């Protein structure tokens, strides 16, 4: 397999970094929701955001392997 174009690799790295940043934001939002709100649905909402964050972390990790 040939070497990847440096511009393409740079774009992939930027997308991976952005995906990681999104994951961190989602984690922070989930933690904030858990801290600031009480009631039915809070745990589910927080859990859903954590799940989305895990997916963004996975995408970031996969992109860095390219």
C-alpha cells in the first residue's frame, strides 16, 4: 500500500481531534446534567450522552490508526 498524501493525513488527524473534542464535551454535558438536574429521565439522558461520547472516542481512535 502506498504512502498517504500528507494533506489527507493532516485532514484525518484534524477530524480525529475534533471527534475527540466532541466526545469530551458530551462527557462534560452528561456530568453537568447528572449534577444539576434531578428527576425521571436524568440518568437515561446522561447515559445516552456518555454512549455518544464513547462512539466519538472510538471514531477518533479508528481515524488515528489510518
